[in-house]
C-alpha cells in the first residue's frame, strides 16, 4: 500500500485500536515517509477541513507510538501545533511548534526547523506577542531565502504583514503583502495567492482605498470558492462584510458577515467563530440595535479574553463601551473603554488607542463636557497623524467640530465640518457625511441662514434614506432610523416657522411609523427570498417547539417551578430572536428607493390623496412632540391647521396615571362597590375632562363635528381619546373615533378593498381572569350562525395557525399578555400555550376585522419614530385591515355584552367604527362607568 493511501486510511479510522490494526497490517509503510504523508495532508486540509488536520495529528501520535524516531517525533509536534491552531489552543500550538523546531535542529534539519515557524507566527500574532512574531519571522525568512524557498519566504512575509496590520502599521503591512504576493504569483500558487490577496484587500480597506479592496476581494473570493478553501472563503466574506459596513452598504455587510459566521460554526473553529460573533455585534451596533449588540459584546469580550485574542478583545471592549454609552450605561462604558485602552497599549497599537479616545470623546460630548471632548479629540488626532487611517481621522475631526460648535466657536466649527463632510463623501463614509450635514444645518440655523440649513437637512434626509433602503428586515430598518430622526424634525421646524404646514406635516409623516407603513405599502421591493439555511430553519423550528412546550408547562406550573420555566422560556425567546436575525441577515430586498423617492417628490399629490380619503366627514388629528411639548395637526378635506403647545407631555402622563388609578378600583367588578360607583365615575370623568380640555378642546373649532382619525405620539398612545369628556358628553357620543400609528398607515389600510364579513372564526379560551369566555363565544355564534368556533381544550395553537388565514373575521377571546421588556413576544393565551407577535407576523391573513377581546391587547411599546411594537403591529403586518383591542384590563361580563352589541350592529350593515361606537354609546346611556366600555379601541380604517 502506498504511503498516501495508508495515511488517508489512518485519518479516516474511528479509533486508536483501528489505527493500530492498520499499522500492524502495513508495517513496512509505517515509517518516516508515512509521517511526511500525514503532514502533507494536514497542510492541505487545515484551511478547508480543519477536522481532517486534527485527525492527522491523532494518526501521527499512533504512528509515533508504533515506530518512534526523532524525525517522526518532530513531525508529530509540527502537525499537533497546526491542529492546536484550528482548535484555538494557541499557547499549546506555540509550545508544540517550538518542540518540533528543536527536534529538527537536533537531527540537523535547519530548513525543516525554520518551516515550523511559519505556522507559529500565526499563533504568536493572535496572542499579541508581536515582538516574538517579528523576531521569529525575520530569522526564518533568512533561512528560506538561503535555501531559495520562495513559497515559505512568502508565507513568512504574509505573517509579518498580518502582525504589522494588527498593530495598525498598515503601510508597512502593505509592503510585506506585496512582496509575498509577488512570490506566490511567480510560483503560480493559487491557494496562497488567494489568502494573500484577502490580506492585501484588508489593508486597502483600512487605508480607505475601497475600490482596490473590492477588486481584490472579488478575485480572492472567486479563487477560494473554486479551490474549495472553506476557511479562506469565510475569512474573505467576513472581510467583505466589514468593507461593506465601512461604506454604509449595510445589507451586504449583514449578508457577508452572517454567511461567514455560519461557515466558521460548521467548521468548528472557536477563535474564528468568536471573531465572527464580534463582527456581527459590530454591524448590530452600526444599525442601532444597541441592546442586542450590548448582549453580544458582554459575552464575547470575556470569551476573547479566555481565548487570549488580545487585539480582538481590545476591539470588542472599545465597541462595548461605545454601545453602553449609547444606552446611557455610562459607568460600564468608562470601565470597558479603560480596559480597551490598556489592551491597545499592550498591543502597541496607536490606531486602536486613538479609536478609544474618540469613543471617550463621544461619551464626554453626550454628557455636555465640551472642553474634555475637544481635548480627547485632539489627542486622537495626534495619535492618528502618521497612521494613514483616514476613516478614524475624520471621526476625530467631527468630534472636534461638535465640541467647537457647542463652545460657541461657530466659524471654526463650520469650517472644520465642511472639510469633514467633503472628505467623508470622497472616502465613501456616508453615515459620517449625513451626521456632518445635520451638524452643518444646525450651525446654519444659528447664523439665521434658513435656506442653507434646509439644503443641509434635505441632503442628510436623502442620505439616511439611501443607507436605509437596502435593508430587507423590518427590525433592521426600524432600528437604523431610530437615532437618525433629527434632520427630519429640523426640517419640520423650519417649515412650521414659515407656516408651510403641508411640508411640515409631510416631514413628520416621513419619519413616523415608517417600517410598519412600508410593510403595508408597495414600497418594499418584491424579491424572491433565498433558500433559508436548512440548519437555521431546523433550529428555528426546534426552538419554537421548545418555547411552546415551556409556555404550556407554565400554564400548569406550581409556584416552585415557575421561576425555572420562565427562565427557560426567556432563553428560547432570545435564541429565536437571534436566529430570526441570522436568517433575515441573508435576505435580499429592502425598500424600493425609486418608488419611495417618487412618493416623496409627489408629496403634494400624497397630501391631496389624504384629503380625498378623509372626505367631508373625517378629520385627521396627528399629534407631535417638540422638546416635551405636545402640538397637533388637524387636517380636513378643506384645510390643514397646526395648534401649538397643547400641553407638556409630563402633564399628560400625570393625568393618565391618575386615570389608571381610578380605573384600578373597578378591576374586581362593580357589584361590591354599591353607592361608591357613582363617586368613582365622577372622579374618572374629572380626569377624562382634564385630558379633553388639554388635547381636544383647542382643536374642536377647526374640525367641527367630523369623525376622528387619531394619530398619537409617545405616551398619547395610552390616552383613550374616544372616552374623553367635555363635561356633558364623551367624545364617542359626538363622533366615530379610529386610531392609527400614522396617516400613511391609515391611508394604506383605507385603500385596501373592503371584504364581505362572511367567514367568521371564533377562538376562546377561558382562564381564572376571564371565566365567561365561552358565554361570549356562544353569544357571537348565535349572531353569525355559520361561524367556526374553537373553545376550551380545542382552542389550540394549531387551531389558530391552520384556520386564521382563511377567514374574514377573527374573534379571539383569550387572555393577552403585553411584554414591555420583549414586545415581539407579547402573546395570547391558548389552551396549549401562547401565540406570540412573531407567530402572528409569520402568517398572511385576509381578515377585514380582527377582534382581541382580552386584557391589554392594545398595549404597545413605543419605539423611536412612533413605531408600535405589540399585538397590534403583529396583526396589521399580517394583513388585518381593522383591529378592535383593549387598552387596559377589561371586565369579563361587560366585554361579553359589548361584543354582542358590536357584532349585532355589524350584522345590521353598520361599519366597524360605527358598530363599536353604537355599542359603547349603549353603555353610556345606562350611565355606565367608562372603565366598562372604554377599554376597546379601533385601529385601522
């Protein structure tokens, strides 16, 4: 048997005894040549099949036991060192490679001894032992040049380039990589040429030569795929993801970084997997997914420390500090930035140290310490002076300009900002460019140059839209816009100051509930989704099954096991959210920017369309919040009005808290309250009247007796506008009241064709909080004779998912749970578990009406840009046209009666909004306390 074939068989063997048997059967081939064959296979496979390299080390160990000699021992330590690198055991790799070199020197094999140092340089560099790396590398390079080994010399130069790169010495690194590339090209060695071109592209990217970097990456990726170099392919995809992130191409960044992470995970390479997770956290931070990035950095920084990846740990702690600062966790931010500074000092990395100073400067800027900001930004500039890192230099200059502007040195700030903006555009730094534009706009306003400010803000808005547009996932688009609303608001303020009300309204709308609006309109590109990774798809299915199991156990759990079950459920929720992000990261699509620009350019037509939809009988009441003060747009088919400073938001919050306190007294029913119910109603009416005076009274004269479409802002999402009281009547007695997250959402829903409410699905599950559910379902069943119903143990998760998409009306009478800390896992309680917002969004509905007759089903977390996160968003995103839901805990008995009235009105031909109004007015006529009839509100058309 040839040595190569025997080597392959030894690697494929499943146990030590099997390897021993093979060696006994082939004693003549069990020699040094077999050891060399195993070493060759190790080198061929460690960048494509790391596990094969690890098995080669096991085979060499068996051979050494069977036929011990100095050369086989040297080869054993060499291959074991390579295996250690693939498994992330870097210190062990250095030790084993040193042992190998010593054994080779002992038998006078100087050349082979030097060869072991090529791999050792990788381990030393990752451990941050840069001086040792350089010394070992230069010594080995001399030997290879002496023996004329171009390939080995090129490998050494490549490792020396990596070392220089890790210390931020990019110009020096580029020289090493170019020298290595020349050697590999001369040899025609595509494998090493591919790896070298990836490294060279990283340097061009760091030096802001993005076009050359892109060209090199494309060539390297093509070669890696052709040669099936899976590890190198993953490395290149990660590098391309980072380049895309620098350039503001966030969709490409997400896709490449996630593909790279998946490959490393499959290859079982702990160091590279940890680095891939760090890079995912970086893109999350860039997209403003601060909480998610924070959780990854918190975990990954310690793991990188344990893996002894000093440079990567420094980067993780720097970005951890930046994200912590953005989440107002200042103490954590300072602590992490101090750790990062110490690590970069140990690395002798000036660029890293400068990046930390920029992060510290930003922390001081947000705290209002402008002198400190200026000092730190100037220190960062000095560190970066000779680095060639233009990107970080620009960040330092922007921080300096912000400090100068806040120190009222306006001219100096403006001059510097103009340079930063011009350089950011030239160097393809669009995010910094848009931030600079907003800063320039504010400075122009300081000088009273409104037209110049308007131009700056408009450019900033269009840059933000261009950056955001390619993001396919709704979560990513929503998060990205959340901290970039300033130029929209600044433009609106300009237009309001000039009484250009239509333009001001359009700017508010452009930034309001945008992601939800896009999901309901045709602004999203229609692109076929790629095949989901089978592994991720299976993982998601398993996690959902596990979560539903824990939910069902929680329904029956005793007090002793509840805490543990809740912990397990929350872990699954977190994993589901992360797996969904991983899947969505590779999803193409996003906003159709051409369609969006067309809509923005036609804002006058959009406004006219809105007025046409309103007609003579409706008015849009859209509230806005300027610096904690509530104002409102009142729009009819005839005119637009703007009423300023209705109230401070704090005043509204205080009134809402008092109202909720009053309602709280009736949570356990009115039977035991006797004569006190009259007094309690007076008190509630008093709070509702105060809210009316602040929020409705100032605008009634402009809208006359029209029906209302109310678009709340911030805490006003919790105001029951339909129940506000003018001292004689509740608002719902005088007009229909419908709610919407934005005017655009209302228009999208209003433009959908109306469906006949023929097919009705009723699902009800009673528990101790809502024991009368079955009575409610029976009452509605009598109204809709052909309705399909599921109650008790039949009201399952499967009953919902299998039937919901087929019906025009969905009535869900089950307990609702709003999760403020995790709103996309807000849920409805069914017989065998909970159905969450994520579950609801995953199915397309054709329902014209969805009614959620349960407690707090209308509660939402209000995300920046007035994006609502809760059950309402789930059903709207799934396709529902109208939603009836509750704003607080409901009375089971009153709900049954109100729902019966509501559906009877529908059957008589009244619209959804008119039907709900008539049902609520019936309660008012009986002098019923608002607690019993006002929880239910209509979102939609």
